[in-house]
C-alpha cells in the first residue's frame, strides 16, 4: 500500500510538470479590465455611466446610453519590467509591446415606442487580459533540478519513464540505473550542493472577448442590457532553465539546460446582464452580474534537455515529442455595483464614479477528464481543484475615477485596487493601479489617450519536489506601464 501511494504521488508531480495548475486558473480569471483609453483614464469605473464601448463587457446596460452610432478602435503600448530575486541575487528584464485593445461598433436606434428612448446593438472585441511578461533570474543556491528528475523516475522501469522529464534525463546520462533496481542515481551526492541557476521566461498572448450586446433605455430612467461574450485565449510560454557547477563541486557535471515550450489556445462562452438606474438627473446607480465563463482549452507542449559533462566538448541532447491535451475550465461568476455623479462647476462639467466588484476565485474548476477515464487524470483533477479551494480566495475589487470637461477637451484621473486572488494575501496586498488621461471630442470624431501604471508581486517555483521545503523560491516584482490610444467616429 505504501508503495502504491508513492507511485501515485510520483505520477502526480510528473503530471504537474506540463499540466494545468492553480496559476493557470488565476491567469485566466484575473481581469484588470483595461481596454479603451477613456475607461482606463478613470480607473475602469465607467459602468454606472456607460456611453463607452468598454462597458459591453462590464455592465451591458451602459451601451443604452449611446445616442449616436459609433465606431471605435484602440491600441495599447505596454512596457513591463520585472525584478527577480533568487537567494539575494537580483536580475532585471524588460520589454515593450504593441496590442489591439478594442475594436467595435455601436448601432444606436430610437424606436417608435412609448417611453423606450433607445434600443442599441453593439458588436466588437475588448481585451480582458494581457499575458506579456519577460523574466530573468540568475544566482547560486543549494539544490538541483536533477533531484526532481530522480523523483519522477524512481520506481519506474525504463519503458515507463515519462517523455518530458525523467526520460530525457536518462537519455542524456544525467541520471542512470546502475543497479537495475528502478532506483536511479546521479552525480549529485546530497542534493544540497550549491550550483548556479539561471532561467529566462518569455510569456506572450492575451485574452480577448468577442461580444454581442443588446441594451435599451426606458423613459431616461432605467437602462438595461445583456451581452453574449465569446472569449478567445492565446497564451505562449517558453522557459530556458540552466544549472551550472561553476565551483566544480559535482564530479562529471558541468551544466544542463532544460527547455519547456507551452502553447494554450481556446475559447469559451459567458453571459452578462446589467442595469443603470437614474436616481436623479445627476446621480446614477448600477449593478451587473457575469455568469461563469466555460472555456474549452488545448495545451500543446514539449521539452528538451542538454547536458555537458566536465570533459565533454559536445553535449548530449534529448527532445520530447510534441504533446496535445484538451480540457475545460470554468471561471468564477462576478457581481459589480457602481455609483456615478454628474456635476457642473461653471463652464467645467464632469463626473465622479466608482464601482465595487466581487469575485470568488475558489469557484475556478478544471475538468481534466473531459476526454479521459484514466485514474491518474481523475486523481489529478480532484487534487488540482482542492488546491484551488485551499490556495485561492474571495476578492473585493474597487475602481474609481473622475472626468472633467472644458469645451471639447477632457482630463481624467482614476485608480483601482484589485485584491490578490491568493488566500495567503490580505486586502493590504491589493494590486494598486494609478491611471490618468486626456481627450478631445468633436461632433463626429474623438481621440483619447491614457496612461496606466500597476505593480504586482509573486513567488515563483521553477520545479517542485516531494518535500516542498526543498523547493527553490524566486520572488518577482513586476511593474507595467501602458499608454493607450482610442479613436472613435460617430455617424
């Protein structure tokens, strides 16, 4: 029985080398809501006011506030930098990108019906999340990834070694089974030897949502709307992990390079509904609810391993086959409430707005066995969803901002506090975002520019061992600065 338990745990940590994890659930459900420059400029707090195409994916009722048809296109230029700290060794990496933030059209219609002021339709795409990130760390610490290669290989015959870790390590002689007892050995004696480690992580992609929205305004008092969302996911990740015995402590071991490539694609579906109620001509309250998103995803991944000994001029290389795996993810439902106040100060007009969003990240749920009856898949699915319940938390996010208008010019400022999805964080660990922007509006044309800055921290583990106390830990502090340009045409 003890032997069976060890085999199951070994299979489980082997699975997690290439499979889904809690971080994936967070990545696809943590949505900063950054799309149009106007919305970004006021901290993403447009849902009580509407008349901005961004609200189609936040509070669908806001589309009813359009009085003219409109075509909108927007672009973002994110600049990200990350400081990674391994055992006191800090390295920095940065990158700049260019992205489509939103593209859409609103058809404004005034029906010939008593008290029904508008009945509008909008179609388009809004960006919900950006995954671009470059990370590099380098430093010396005790421990080695070779220990993981051994753990995922022990108690397996040569024919049973996996194609992505243990099998590669055996192919390049990084591990061996000299006794033929399925207990593998390496050149490391205690696994506490200090070796230099470095890793470069390159991530890219985004979560875009196609939407179809229908919204109406009744008697200039109540606006309501519904949105069908079709998210489209594209995520790529490459990791190059190097270990080097620069102190010549380990016999025959010089360095090893382990490379992982992952591509995740897929789509999904969700529904959103919202309402805006005008308490007075100057005060508006809003509410919206988002259904869970049911996502259908496919992972394509492969790995490779290069190994050089002390006396070799050419290393040994082994590559895995390209593997594909289909699964499903259900993300949490969301509830959003907002308040907006319109004001006039002489020639200056404007508004202040705020909203609160509730999301329960523990409601994320993977379906790994959609195309499988394998007991290992079933065990992994149950364990993974239990990890989500244990590691994630409920979150309350706040967004607020203001816009001031003087003739055709606009100036905006806002902020957002997004609580960490992880249960080990408190509300004081919220992801703080600061926003600002300007705009110019004519009768049939407008242009908006915004700036957003945000910071976030995470602890990264390059590989996992049976005894978690021996895992390597890299602390990563990331900052993102983004300029956004949105152009609109009314007709």
